[in-house]
C-alpha cells in the first residue's frame, strides 16, 4: 500500500497544474460554507455581547434598527434627533442611570461620538496614553484608530460637515487629541470621543467669537445703540477652542432641546426596567428599545439569508463532486496505456484500484490541509472581518 501512495504522489507531482486546480476547487467548496458559519458565529457573539451589555436605549420614533446600530456601532444610519432633556428625565425618575450619545459627525478618519465621562466607566475604557477629556474642544481616540493613523496626544483632528453642501454655516472644529484609549476589541476602538457639548459646538449650536463689547470697527456691527450691540456676519468665529478663547464660547437656546441621537439607559433592576418600558409605550416623540430584541431580529434575517446560501452552496458542491468524478473517469480513459503497462508488468486490477484510491486520498488530504490553514487564518482575523463586513 505504501508503494501505491508513493506512485500516486509522484503522479500528482508530475501533473502539478492539474493537481493544483483540483485541490483549489475542492478547497473552496469546503472552505466557503465553513468560513460562512465561522463568520456568522463570530458576528452573533459580537452582536449579542454588545446588545446584552446595553439593555435599553431611548431614541426618537423611527427605525429601531437604525437607532440601535448607530448607538452601539456608530453606523452611518443617522436616527431622528432626540431632545437632550430626555437624559435628565430618566435620571430624575430614580429608575435608571442615563448616558447621552451624539453620533452624527466624523473626522476624516472616524466617527465622532459625543458623550459624557460616564460612558467610559460603563464600557470599561481606560486611557493608555495622555489623559481623559477635561475641556471643551478636546478629544480622545480609540486604540485601534490611534495605531492605524499613528495618532498621539498633542495631535489635532478636524471635524467634517455632514455633507459637502451643508448651508447651515457649521464650521469644522479643530480638536486637540489629549488621550489614547486602551484597545478592548469593540467598536469603541475605531472612533473619536468628545464631550457632548463639544459635539453641539460641531453641530453649530455653540460658538466662540470676538468680544462684541470690545469691537471698535463699525463694519463688524449691525446695530449699536444704548446697551444693545449686534454683530454682523463679518465677525471672526473661532474654529479651535483654546485656553485663551474658551470663555467666548457659548450656546444659544435651551440645552434641553439640543439634539441627541440616543440615550443609553441602565436600569437599577428588572422592576425599574419594566416601569420605564411602560412609561414609553405611549410616548409620542420617543421610544424605549430593548436592544437584544432588535439584534435577535437582525440575526434572524442574517440566518435566513444563510439558509438560502447553504442551499446554493450545496447545489454547487454536488455539481463540483460530479465534475470531479467525471475528471477521474476521463483521466482513466486517458491513462489507458499506463494501466496497460501496469498489467504487462504483472500488476492486478486491485493494484490499479489501489493506485486510484491513493490519488483520491492524497487529494482529500491536501484539500483538508488547505481548508484547515485557511480556517485557522480566518479565525485570527474573524473579529475584525465581522466588524468591517457585517456590522459597519
């Protein structure tokens, strides 16, 4: 039997191209469904882990999926804005803690997440280099983002408008990077964090400019009489917040009406969660969402598609199997003279059968080895692939 494997190996090596194509085709048929299952298992683990750690979210009425994906994974699907006063009302209820989120803008590199320091404690995010947010206009960046673009404390990032044709007069804000977070294998590694008020400055709700009382150039004033002075559009607005100009930054309007994209709700116990859900059942302008339920719906849709893909792959695998059988049958006809030579040398039909079986076994072993190597490589990359391909 060892002689049969030796001869089969020599034959496969001699016909390298045919062997390579056959092994590659069979490896793909074996790898694709296994890889699909591996990626879906990893996506289910990541999605449910994030959802289970964030049990409840309040957002404006609208798409539940867009709201959850924006709040948990900072996706580009921007939900309808929610009034910031919702955070205070949840806290005043005594039933839960609340963490506001404002996720609408980006730098050139990543989403900008406006929130409070409570978010860092909630997610277990620790500073690796530099320090935590301490002043308006500062930002900290995720560990993976910092490594990818070589960011460090002292660098600067500039916010980008939501679209290129934004006519609302929202100016890009130049933000100082004061800290880099430890990586924790979550979407938080890939974003830029700012204080919620800094997010509102980016949104155009707050600004800083020259001291109107100190203006001497009448061209910068629309009105100047008695104790009233109104500035014109020629007034210089600051696009960076520094220690020298921070006192000039201010907001116009009621902060409780300023926009949020979501509020993360952390109920004190199951009874508190039930009471909060009851309060928002009939709310006209807000909805309270149990994130695990929404993620379950998403996973059901994904696995429904997977079942369709499994059926397609099965059909392709059957077709490939029949093709391989045909290849071997044609190979036997083409090798008729070789087989005749084996008979002339005293070989039996069983010996020819052993040679054919040895070739099949070697091809199966090579295919298995390739699949194992590919799946091992995919396992080391699956966490990142899931975030880039399925979640974001």
